[in-house]
C-alpha cells in the first residue's frame, strides 16, 4: 500500500465500491442517512483526513439530494448531488473523514 511522503499528500488506490445501497442497506428515504467505513479499508490510510469519492444516484423514485460528510459531524448546508426522478446522476466530491474513518 502506498504511503504518503508527507502529511496532506494524496494516496491513490484501485477504484473501490465502498457502498451500494441496491445490494446493502436498500433505499434511503427522505432525511435518511447511511454510514460506511473508508479509512483503513481497501488501501485508504486509517488516518486519512478526507477521501475523494464518486457519489452516484440511480433510478430514484422522486427528486432529492445527497450530502456527504464525516460521520458524527453536523450535516453541511450544501448538497453534493441533486437529482430528479428516474435519473442516474454522478458527482465527484472531496469528503472529510471522521476520526473513526467513517
């Protein structure tokens, strides 16, 4: 596993699907949330400060938005993905990681 040469350096990993609600937690309803572990998984350093992720919404039944943030922190007043019914919409986001890697 590559180790950053200095704090704040980026580490690349093989693209990995950390969460797919179609096969794990199921639909996420309005106001719902899903948490997953990134730090220490699939080559992500356990002490990573942030992760770069591709968030994708596919075939939603209604309009809505996704806000990604570190577990245990307040939800930011901004969205990472906005979508309408029956769309598939991806977006790249840099998401802070919690001290627990979530």
